[in-house]
């Protein structure tokens, strides 16, 4: 059987090149590698949209999935959302203006046709992703595999050392299969709503960050451009980034116009706390499904509120102007029961006084349930099987949840232990530099063994 490995980014591609070699030498697997660099079987960069040439790969229509196109409207929507982040402000490598809708659609169907032909012509029986598909091109590969009933496998880093969650489908990610794959350390429940996640660390002023990026990127880039006669392109790119910086400043100004500081009486009212996700990001783009549109989740939640309840919405502290245009605020604040809370209001206070917390798949849900608050999730969260987590359904009844929910620390600890034991003893690319027990050779061996034993045998 043949495997197609998809990895995005230089570090991830290097890792999976090593794992692919192990699969070939130790297990005799036939491996194609879809990664970054000319030495890969399929070069990821050639599949990125290019304004002048469109796609940089040869294309001849095959039509393997033509009969399914009419049923892929949701997938097209997800693809457009995901691919729009490839050139979002701050990523200097792949800079372009947003495409017209129909150009996105053409691109999506070309990728589907191309990937389905690669899968069928090469006899691919498993497609492995280094992370859950989230950048558009990898998602088109995922959709092609699903349409052809080819197995898929992706990795999601966890907050638990030397462990990763592994998924086979975006829709059912987070559901425990009950198998014990490692011995969990002693689980301690943090009930104080004070978690310190490394990815939430602040990085200083947007202005100084942007200036630093421009100096570093364009200082070297302009010297190369002088030699290659591409000064015009670099000047336009610099102006583009300056415009994006201005847009971020406008966004923060708009947000401050609508935000509220809360008084003591505001905390005494019944409310659901809804912390917004940073966007674009893997959590919403990949695991949120249709609720990548976070306001849709807020709108649905508002329809379920008991009389007199409010939804306190707070922006992510790292959010920029991307996906936060003027109509975002107009639509959000058009919901009568919503209060947009100032970022300065402490998160732990909001969680402490909230009746419930709602999130797409954010770690805020995990923090809240540890602190004894019921949580409504709208996407595929890794903690979805913990007691106190209520995936959103059309028949969801908030009053019923509040009357039946009882916080039981022992039950929560037991369920969390099962979740951790159900994870795989491997480290994802993102967490490799932050895991104290990480060993590159051992981890590569574990990844190869995981792919072979669990997804290739039989």
C-alpha cells in the first residue's frame, strides 16, 4: 500500500522526509511526499495560486470526482476561508490581493481533480497530514481523499507533554476510542481559571512588530531586488504591508468604540461568556466547521438564552484586523443580547461570574470546565468527551443544562485521564521545541510506527 504524506512548512517537511524514509526502509511502504522544496515528490509551493500563471503545475482534466461537485458547496466555502489566510497581512512570503469568488472556485476544483488523479494513479491508500488541514491546498487534498474513501490521518499537538491527539476525520476529532496508548501522569485540575498557555504570550506593539518585520525582510530583500531589477515589486509589497498595518489600526479603533467596561452590577446579571478565537487559526478554520463564522455561533446561542440573560463577548488579545472589518462589528452588535467587553476586563473574572462559557473549540472551554462551569462547544474540541461539555445542537436547552449540571472533580479527573491515555506518545511539529522530553530520532521512529501499525496493517 502507498502513503501520501502532506507537510506544510520547512521544519515539518524535514521531519516528515525523515519519517517517510523510515517507512520505506523499515516497513517497505511506498511513500509520496507532498511538501515544501524541490526534492519532494510533489512540491507544495507549486500548488499555491500565482496571480500571473494561476497554478504552477501541469493540468489536464480527468473528472474522477465530477459527479460529486454538486454536493461540495460547504467544502468550497471552507476552502475559500482557509486559502484566504495564505496571504493574510503579516505573512510576507505569499502576498496577493483577495481573489474573486469564481477564481477561488476554479482553483478548488482544479486542485480536487489534480489530487484525485494523483491518489488514484499512485494507488494511495492513506493520506497523512502533519496537522489538521487548514491552509486550503491541504484541505483540497483532504476532501479529495474523503471523496475517494481513502483513509486520512492528521496530528494535533496537546498541552500534555510528549503526547499528541490524532484524528481521522475533522468532524469526529476529539472523540475517544477508549484505547489506552500511554500511562497518563497524575492529573491535577486547575480550578482557578488562571492558565498560562505559551501561544497566548503577548509580543508587544503591532506598530513596532510591523516595523521590525519590514526592516528585516525588506532590508535584505531590497538588496537582492536591486541586483535582479525587481525594485518595483518590493516597493509595492512594502506599500501593501503598510496598508495592512493601517487597517489594523482602524480595526482597533473600531473595536474600542463598541467595547464596554463592566461594573459590579454587570457581573451580578446572568450571562454566558464567549471569548472569541484568534483568526485565522487552525482551531476555527479546521476544527470549527461552519462556525469559523464565530458570529453564527453567537447568533444561535442568543436564540437559546433564557429571559434576562446576556452574552458577554470578548475579543482575543492577539487579534488583528484580518476577519474583523466594519461589518463584523455591525453584525455582532446587531444581536440585542450581546455585550462586547473591553479587552482590559480580566478573563478569570468573566469565567468566575459567568453561568456558562461558550466557545468553538478554544482552550477557554477546558479552563472553564476545570473551574466548574458548564461549557457549550460548537466545533470538534479535543476535550469534547469531558463531563460538563455540551456540544451545540438545535434542541439545546440552557435551563435544562443549568438545572442538571453538577461539578464533580473526581469524575472530571477520571475522564481527563482517559483522554490523555487515549492520546499518542508522539510530539507534533509545533510542540517539538517546547517539549522537555523531545528526542528527534525517537519521535521519528514513533511516528513511523504509528502510521504503519495503526493505519497500514490490514
